[in-house]
RNA sequence: GCUCCCUUAGCUCAGCGGAUAGAGCAGUUGCCUUCUAAGCAACCGGUCGUUGGUUCGAAUCCAACAGGGAGCGCCA
């Protein structure tokens, strides 16, 4: 068997739906029998591109036409003649230029649905092998406000971490906080002026709006030369580890930490704090090791590694600077130290990760390519380990330009979330008044919070992460159409049926799929496992969003057009089962996106 | 100047080498006496930036060009 074909087959075994697997094997057997081919040839089976083509399609005949010197439809027909799939599907059809279409028998679909009803993983296998993975995401800067730009890293990173955990990997979620650097000199100097007693630790202070504090310090720094000098002295003192400076630094970090944590709690995002300062002591060693590996070059006073295959303006190789002319280290050094620590074995004080994922904006791809290359050349990346930058597009304003912190027009994450919840609340209250429903304040608050946060998360995750993102308040907070509330609503409808009918668990009665709405819902439900594995392959959460939206659409149609509780006796158990599996699938899928479900809304 | 990304319906975007390119929003029109209408059904809407190439088959892969964005030695 050829290498490509074997790889394809291996992939199928690992990742494809059980039925697809079975069919793929029968198909390959039939091909081997039907066609005079020297070696086994790839003849892949893929999900049908449209419902009218059935469940699966095989397109291999067209590619073989030239090799065999026969018309593709004839080839397809010979393969079909050798196929034995009666137990799984209707007789395969040759269509168009030479497609073979497969339609699974309703009884087979029904049996699959029944089986999945009792599986907490809904058919998704555990990964093999399971790996220790670090996901590095969120990473805001101390003394700065989290804004919409941080949302993408936080939400996408959290989603990827949830997915990999669900697949069985051991995931360490690290928050690479910007908690070190020259800006602290300025902040500490400013603290001296504003709250001198806090420095000695004799007084607890609340700095209130840290962002305003940062801005004041910055303004003063830009205007006042004496203050600049003071700031520089503070940097030196901090780096020398003077207790007073360290105390001030801790105070600033603590204040920021509280503000960040409030957001993470609200977003239900778990992170282990591991700021840049964590790597301070390892920095000299990074440079030393690079020296030993003979990678280090001193250029214009700076110590750097010249990169292979990356050139600058003058066509000369670009350097990655790891120690500045003044002896200070920079973020590249920190990133290298982090890579070493994460990939090192636990015995050596490392994390023992085999895969490290960085969720940052696409603008940093050059930087990561450089850092990864240097780590590789320094021999810090053991065989089988993988460093991966998972980039996302920029958040742009309506003008198509990057939303920048300093432009002043940035939207604070806190405000965005507040606004989202306010809108959800307003919408809910209005709706309840219209429908003359009574609701407790607790209910309203809880629904508004869940719906608002869900809308924000879904708006971000449903977009392909690699493309730039035109930020729009109204679009992000919309409650109609392809939005989180739409998916939540489908779920709520099912819970309504459960409440009304007592339970979704029907008396033991065979599932029998008849109505087209039942069949298409069953088909959609059964493809969940494939979608999850697809999403893992590319780390694209929008694939899962698209699936869940499609599933919800199919469910809403089913709900709209067929009665469940008032269905005829022979249909009710089937419809209840479909409702149950729909609810489970939506709940699990939304859970992987980091979105909570509610029972009423 | 160099490198990377993007260009698909009026708007915002999906689209994994396969058949007649899909959603949502906006617009037009129907549907609540029935499990929640945050819904359903229907209509309208396309030179997939341009030109070549590879392929049985290209929105998808390759090249060039045009337009937009980002990055490019001591910030992160």
C-alpha cells in the first residue's frame, strides 16, 4: 500500500465516524477487487457536500479515469458492483461525472442514536496518545486595562484548552502576564509621590483606577526630566531586588491581579498566573547557553542570534536580540527562558510539556518564528515536541485600522461585558412584559448574565480566528440570528419539553426515524464527533460554532414542524430521544466553547 | 524595500481540490387557540479582486499584478 493511502487510512481509523470507517473499508476492498491496480490506491470517502447526495460520497473514480483509460462513470459503476454494504446503506448511486453516493439506512442511524444516548462523550474518542500541553493565552499587562483586544486571546485560548482537556490531554493553562519591565520604574516613582506610605507597607492603599494611574505616571514621565531620572533609579533598584521596590512592585501587581480576576471569574476562565517575572533568574542562563551553543554574536553592543531564512531591510539576516547593549534582557529572552522551562522535564524543574501553544495576535508571528527557530537551534526542543503559534487576526475599528490602546477610543472589556449583560437584560424584560410573564429578579439577573456573556464569547469564537475582525458593538451584542442566544434558545425549548413532559427519557421503545425532520436531525447529531476532531486538527473554534448553529437550525425546524409530547404513540419515544440527544450535544458543544446553558430564558 | 495575512451577496462573514458557491444582518411577504415567535416558511440578492498556470475538476493549489492590513535591532 502506498504511503499516502496508508496515512489516509490511519487518519480515518483515528478520527472518523464509526460508520464512515466501516464504509471506507468496504469501499477499499471493493476497489481492490474491481479494478486492476498495481498497488492499492487512495479512494477516500467523504461526507456528502449536500443532503440530497446522501451521507457520504466517494470521488475517486474521476482521478482514476486517466490511469485506467476508462470513463469515470464506468469505473464508479464497477466499484459499486463489487460493494457489499446492504447492511449499512441503500444501494450506492453513481451520479454526475462519477461520484458514488451513499445513504445510510434509517435503522442504522437509529441504532447509532440509541447508542450515543448513553455516552457522556457523545462518540468523541479520547486522544491517543495523550500529551502534556501548555496553552499560553490571555496575557494582559500589569497596570493596564484589559480591552477588546485581550478578548480574543482569552476566549480562543480558553476554548482550545477546554477542547484539548476534553480529548484527554493534560493541559496547563498559563497566563504569561506582562508583570516586569522598565515601565515599573515609572510606576513605582509615581507611587512615591502619590502614596509614599504604601511603600513601607504601613498602609494599605487602593489605587482605584490603575489605568488612570498609569496614564498619570506616563504623562509625568514624558514631561518631567527629574521624574525620568527617578524612574530609571527605581528600575535599577527593582532589578537589584531591593525590598522596598519589590514591595511596591507587588502592590501594583496585586491591584492589577484583582481587576483581571474579576474579568476571568465573569468569563469563567481558569488560568495559572505565570508572569514574565517568573523567568527573571533564568535569563542569564539563556544567554550563557546560547553562547555555549555558539549561536551568540555581539553586534553593535547587543548580544543576538542571527536568524536563518529571515532577512531585514538591507537583505542581511535579522538578529534576535537576547541582551541589549545596556545589559538588560528583553521579551525574546523571556520567551526563550519560558520555552526551556516548559519543555524541560519535571525532574529538571520544568513542565514536561510536549506541545506548547501560544494564542496571540497574528502580528507576532515573525517574533514566534524567530524565537522557535533559536530554541530549536539551541537544542531545547526535544524530538516529538512541538511549539505552535496559534495566531488570530487583529481587532479592527470601523475604519479598518487596528484598535490601539493609545488611540483613546479603545473599549474596555469590563464595559463591553456590562453592556452585553444590560442589553440581554433589557431584551428579556421587554419580552416578558409582552408575553405577560412574571419573573423573579434572580431569574432575570441570571439569564441576562449568561446570555450577555455567551453572546460576547460566541461572536468572537464564531469567526474564523485567522482573519481580521471588524469590531462592532452592535454586531457583537446582537441577540438574533447566528448568535449564542439562538443556540441557547434551542436548548431552552428542549428543557421546556422536559419540564412539561416530566422527562426526556422515554419508556424503552425502539427508535424509528421516519419524518424527514427526524432524519436530518439524527444525521446532524451523529456528525458531532467528526466536527470535534476537525476542530482539533486546525484549532478553529468557528468550526464547532458553525456546527452548533446548523444543529440548532435543524432542531428548530424539527420543533416547529413536528409535535413531541403530542406526537402519536409510535413517534413520541423517537422524538423524545432526539430532543434528549440534541440537548446533550448542544450542552457539551457550548461547554467546549466555554458557554453555559440555561433551562429557561 | 523585505516578509506574512486578507480581498466571496448592499453589510459582516462561512466555505476542508469535487456536483447548481452558503449563512447571518439589512430589504420584501406569510405564520402565535398548539411543547417559549430570541422562532419557522418563502422571496430578493454573486464577474468568488484581476490575469495566467497546475488538474478529469479551482473560491480553494501555484505565479504575477492591483487594493487593504500587519510586522521588520535593542518596546511587549
